[in-house]
């Protein structure tokens, strides 16, 4: 009785709040309506199949008009007949039939089979429902669908139940699967690619992550656990990412490394490659203090031996410069431990020159302050400059930021530092300093600007100098390490990063510095392992530093507007399951709206007729099932399904229709109509495409 009383209150509240309510919605409803987001709608829709053939012919118009919100399954192979051939004739007819009856919203479920010509043979017998060989094919399909139907479609769900993959419980138990890849690693590229393609053609369309259910277990955690895992953008199984920020000049390659240095100091470092060899290399940073080990790696790409000269420049009070010469063998790598070359306790800048071209890197490994282990590495600067830029930098808790400046000149020089902060962190700050001749000078940025700042820096001088920015950290109190970079000599319209990874306990950020007095727009283009391309446009405020969490920007969070779930539970547990699921999402900072894109209860079973009845289906569609979902806060529900298959033809021997296969309504149909009377009504979509 308690459930009935609660649901009764739900009905009363809905009646008092929404009876006879007509809500204006977005421009897809036609001219003259007030703009409103489809995401704000509260709807009870219906999964409708072969509508033009079945509903239109078997069910009266007076009944059909109560189906205001339609779900349509769109199969990739039905439309994308060949690589450059799209056939929308069937789906045009299907969409128009619904529009003619007065549809108020449409959900498209984009799913397989993958067209035969597009399949990836690496998936073997699963390839017909797996990711394609060429991701651009999936992109073009999704883009074409959004272009064809975006004017009348509000919601797009990407793939049906991808959690039922090739090793899920359903396949092991019954041989049933809906996704031929591995959901943990293969589904995100499907979602990312679809999201990018759809948003390009239909920016207001709401893209849903497919329901991640993977078993019929009645455990309330079913589906929530996999969703939490995949929406954990740091610890989920990851993907490799290359990145391009649009510009007019190409940059280079990167080399990440991960290590447990001498079995004691673990960490990683990464560096952009050199575009060419050079006769001169500069390193502003370097130290041989306790718990720091500095190396120089010199590559001679020439067929003859060469000699290089290293000039070591030290910090204040650490002695005069030291000059040493080294012979490099042909086509070889030579490694020098700087601690052995200059002794302990030195802050070291280096200038290395030769009559022949060569390449120089400086890796360092450390136990910073005896507590933070790690390493960092840079390829040297090939020349000094009058201007250096650093987009990244922070003085937040657990971060120590430094600036290392090398003055290779015989005279002292003056430099000016302009610090640019993140949003809401205060006005830019400018400071001036003098650098001694042929010296290395170190500044701790935390001391210069204070704590809790995200800091970009521009450093200028009337004379040439070299600048690096090392940082040491205990990220989130868990990951210790460091990184270092030689500054950029100029701003540019295009930057490339070959390395990048999200997931597998890797957190990636992108820091953009706008040194101009006016705002600029940047486009970030992500290039994935299998050729998927995703773009995001961002606004950079004047004279500012902006930080982007790449895990969030292109992970599940950034590639979906909503989450779909299918509560395959006993209908009296639907509301409880929805509540548990949404609580788990909020507990893990997943703020997406949760929509029930498929839920239903059979009225008959070929094999177990005693378990199901029309009365139980009516309870499920009424107060006990749908009522508790609405009472739990669910605002978007699509019931499965419209019309029964003919007796004896259901693949799972269950019959879910609200209408018989001959078109007569089951007792659950009037309850569905009653919900439509209670819920908000929205303007109809256009009457045809």
C-alpha cells in the first residue's frame, strides 16, 4: 500500500501542476514558439517500429495521436549501403508517418549492424556489430543522419546497450550481444565520433551515452558500476590521443617515458622532438643538488666524429664557469652525468656548441625535498631570444613552480616577467629582475605571486637569454613527480602535440595562454588511435591563462549530454533502481541527466505464461512502475514497445506491446493515455520533413 499511496501523490501532483499545460519548446517545433531546450522536457515516449506499415495501418488515428514522443531505431547498414552511398528512403517514410500523426519529439537510436563493406576483420565473427575499420565512415553516417533529420530530432542515443559486449554475461550465458567490441575500450570512440558528427549538423541535439547494462542480475548496482567506471576519466581503461590546435606552422613529435629510476624514483617525463640538428644548444635549468641527478644526452647524426664544447654556468656564489670538450663518435649517442662533470651542489645552466650539427637533451631524475620522486626532460633551445612564453604553471597546493633563466652574455641584463592568472585569480602582475653575466638565476614562482594561482608567464628583455620552467608536484596527494619545458619563443596560430592519453591512471591537461589584449577563439582537434577526429572550439580571454581538462573534454563527460539506462528489473523496483543509479552518478561527480530510453513489462510469454499477465503489465505502465520512475525524478522515459509481434515469433518469447499484433489495445494502453493527459504537452513538430 505504501507504494500505491506514494504513487498516488505523484499523480495528484502532476495533475495539479501540469494538467492542460502546453509548454513552448525549441525552434524545431516551428516558427512562433518560445525557445526552450529539449533537455528540459518531461516526456513518456514509446518505442515504435515499422510505424508506417504497422501503427499507421493497424491502430486508429485517435489512439496514435496519444503517442507524442517517438523512439526510432536507425540501423547503420540500412542507410549506408556503400562507402559513398546513403539511402534514407525507408527512414524518411518512417519519420514522416510519425510527424503526420503529431509527434512532439523524436529519439533516434543509432546502432548496428555495421555495413559489411565497413567492417573491421580484426573483430572476427563480431565485426557486424563492432567498430568499423575506418572511423570516418561512422562519422559520415552520424553526420548524414543529423543533417537529414536534425530539424525534427531532439535526442540521439548512441548504440543499443553497448555493455552487452563480446564478453558480457549475456553472451556467455545465452550467446546474446549488442556490441562486438570491448565496451571498456571501444565504445568511447564510437560515442566521441558520433557526438562530434551530430553536433556539427545539429548543435542543439541531445546526444546520449548508450545504456551500459551488461547483465540481467537484479542487483541494484547493475549498470551503475560500469557507468561509473567508464565516466571515471582518469582510472578507466584509456585511449591514446594526439592533438592539434589549428595554426599556420607545423611542429613535431613527442616521446613520453615512464620509469622506476634505479629501482627507487618512479615517474615519467615527456619531450617534443627536435625538428633538426644544430650547432648550438642551451639549457637554462639543471642542478646537481642532493637527490638530483642530471644527465646530458648528445646525439651525433653525422658519419664522422665531432667535438662539442660545454660551458657550464652556475648559480650565485657557486663558482666560475666550467668549460669542457667531448668527442662524439659517428652516428652515436653519448651520455654525460653532469653531477660527475661539475660536482655536487650546483645549479647549472649549459651552453653546448660544435662546428657540426648535433642534438642535445637533458634528462633529470630526483627525489625533490626527499619526498617527491620523479623526473623531467627537455630538448635544448637552439638559440637565445628576447622573449619567452610559458602557458602552464601553477602554485596550487602540492605544486612548486620555478623559472630558470640563463644569461649567456658577457654583461648583466634586465628582464621583465608578466604573470597572467586563471579566471578569478586577480589582475596580471609585472616584475623586473637583473641577471648577472654568463650565469644561471632561479626564481620560485610560488614566492613571487603567492599560492593558489594558475600562472602563465611572458618574459622579455632587450638582450637575448634562455628560459625554462621546472615544476615539482604531489598531484592530488597521490602522484609525485615533476616536469620541465623550455619556453616558446613566440606565440603561434597552430600548436601540435603528438602525445596524449586519458585513462589508465593518466590525467591530461592543456594550458593555453593568450598574450594579446583581445579575446581569441581556438579550435582544438583531437586525433585518436584509429583515425577518429574530434574538435572543440574554445574562447580565450585577453591576457589570460586557460586550462582544459582533456580527460573531461573528450571523455564520456564531454562526449554526451545525457545518460541512457534500461532498468531490466522487476517493475516494482524501477524507481528504486533509478534512484540508486542517479545517486551513484552524483557521488562520482557525473552530473548528466539520466534518461530511461527503454523499459517495459511483458503481458505474455510463450515459454513461461504463468509469470506474466495483462494486469501486471498495467501495473508496470501505471503507478507501480512508471509512476515510481517519475516520482524518483526521471523526466524522460520511452516504453518498449508499441505493437506485439505475431504469436510465436518473438525472439525472446516475450510480448511487450501496448497493442496486440492486430491493433487492438491491451489494458495498459488507457493507462499510457492517462499519463499523456497528466504530463506536459508541447507543440507538435512540423508535419513532414
